[in-house]
C-alpha cells in the first residue's frame, strides 16, 4: 500500500510538472541538464562519442581503430559518386546550398511545401529524381557513401536544426518524433528512452548505453559488427528489431520525425561523422 | 496539537491513498490480460479463421505503429505449417500471432496515455 | 554497481545468520533447474545476462541488480514469479520486459526460470 502510494505520488508529480508540450528549446535544456547531472565528471562534448565516453578500455580500442578509419573507403567512393555528373549534365552540387559541401548541420529540416521532414539522404534522392535519375536504395551502398562524404565535409560544424515555434506543422513533426522516442515498442517493451535515459551509462551485456544528446553526430557510421558503413535509419531499424518491434522503412515518416527530434537534441554539438562504432 | 487539524490531515492522507489505489488499479499494466494464457487458448475452428483473425489483430497494431516482429514471424510459421498440411500446428501458431497482435495494440493504447510521464 | 552494494552486503549478512543450507535435490528437480538455467542464459529466451549478473554466466550487464541471495530476497516464490511475469505491475516505469504478459516465455518456461533463479 505504501509503495503504491509512493509510486502514484511520483507519477502524479511527474504529470503535474510536465505540460503536454514543453517546446523544443525546453526539451533540449531538460535533456542536457539531465545528463550533466547524471554524469558530472564527463565533459558534455564527450557525449558525441557514445559509449566511448564511459568505457576507457573500449575507448582505447576505438581510438586505435580510428588511426586507420574503416569508413575512409566509403568517403572516397562517396566523393567520386558525388562528383560524377548525371546523364543530363547536372550534378549533386547543383541541388544543394554551398554546392553540397559543409551543409549537414542544417539537416534534417522541415519542408513547408510537403509538410514533411527532409533528411540529407532523402534530399540526395530527391536531387537524383529531379535530374531524371532513379533513386538509390537507402540501406547501404552508393547513397550511404554519398551521405558519408557530405558528412565528412561538414565535420566540426555545429548542429543547428530548426523547429520554428510559429510553425505548428513542424512542431507536430517534432512532437511525433518525441513521442516515438518515449513510447515502448515491441514484445520486449522498450522505448528508446528506456535505455538511453532511464539506464544510460549502465551496461547491457558489455556495452555501456549512450546518451540521447550527441547521439546522431557521428552518422553515417561504420559498425564493426556489420562490417560496413550505415545510415542513422539503419540504426533505428536495428534498435526496433532488437526490442522485437516490426521496424519501419528507412525514410518513413516515423523515422524522419524521430530523426528530427533526435537531431534537435544534439543541437550545439559538433558533427564528427563518419565515425566508427563496435 | 489541534485535533481538527490532525483529523483533516488523516482524511487527506487517507483520501490520497484511496485515489492512489484507484489510479494504480487503472494502470493498464495491472489490468486483466486481454486473452487467457496462450498455451491454454481454445484453438480456432479452422486455420482460415485463425489466420484471418491474426492478420486483422496484427493490422490493428500496425496501424497504431506498434506491430511486433514476433507476431509477423509466428504468422509466417503458421503459413508454412498450413502448407505442410499440419493444420493443428498452423492454427496454434496463428492463434498465438493473433494474441500478440492484440497485446501489441494494447501496448500502443497504453503508451499513447503514459509516454509523457517519462519525458524529461 | 556501488548502488547495489549496501543491499547485497545486508543480504550476505542476513543469509549468513540464517545459515543457509542446500537441500538435496532429486534428479527430476536437478533436471528442471538445468533447463531453467538454459532458459535464463539463452539470448532468445530469458537473456537475463543482458541486464543482471548471474553466477555461471559471462558478459553480464549491470542495468539491474545481480541475481544473488534470491531465496532471501524472495521468500515467497510467487512474488518472484510475478516479478518475472510482469515487473511493470509493481513499478510501472521498470525497464524489465514483461516475460509472461508479453508471451516472451511460456508459463512453463517461467516456472523453470523461477526454479533456477531461486538456487542463486
């Protein structure tokens, strides 16, 4: 009885202090404050290094791996693809600001014409289609390589995703991503936040769990367990599969909204992708 | 000590306790399971019936964005068993897929109400 | 890890005072415990090592308390079973999967896991 009482007090307390939508800026502040309090001895910029912010042994191995980066080939291939003109003579550079270089910090963005979130990968395929080319498959290969190259040219830039306060549709997309992050899914009943907020820094098997802030900075990422470089949405697919939920398609509305929320939670972090993870 | 004050306080605590109890009972995790235990399900009359019910239940969960991969694979196994002519097994698997579809939809409804409690 | 140390030490002291004695097992009971151990460790079943340290298991996580002194912590077998069946019934925000409610394990499998966990 007492325990029930305490639980309810806690629950109602949480509800009372939590309005329906606190707004992106407040969300970001609350998220950053939470991790800073949780890990007072970790420099905030370290959160961009995932589990390597917490595990010295793993960090040493990772730094060794980064001496001969396994994603380097993908970046070189991506550069070659990026610079190869389409059949109509145009190229990727014609589709983007600043010729497509050093721009990843502005993705994803909310597109008012389609009322949808546009990710960098989606924009790459839109560019192809506008120029009469077939879209590329999202999960692996050429598109991931192009994205890796574009990320590489954006290294060190500060993530600056916008959710305009006066745009209810953009806010709705952000809120949908936020709800996705906090909703339990799959037979195993985990939300993203179950692991990355509730038990962050503790280890599942041998791997410490990374923080929400700084989580997207290093994509596309080379995963040692996969032996290839992959997009953020492929990682979403893996997370959902691991909790035994039916994953969504890459670039589905669900994942685009999730990327919107999650990248906003890394606003202020420097891009450090592509990177490697075990 | 003012006795009126003390009695009021007790009533207040008691009242909170009461509402706390009710709220606790209302939490979906504590509500009665949707179906009885899978192992003890009354099997559907035919594979066709079991399959149709499973597809519908999984579809409801999927429309809420909460389908489970496990119910998908149970349904595939059921189809394979049916192709092999093992109707009893096919019915059993399809019924299990249906139960999981129902549980997944229940999860979606629950989360729709409680996800904000976890927001930082 | 340190956050578990105080309760663990307390448990160690308590159990030392109780002078825990291992009862002799029939071969049937020993067989059940062995099957329970397999289910506890199997990644596709209990996968308890993902979060809990369990004696005899490698590569354990530390998301949740080590499974030690279980008989002291759960003198009532049904309370342990209920915890595994649906931990969220007691604490709604728990990250422990509801092994029974979500049909991750069958009822029989849960009984076997309980048998094994109570030997820890």
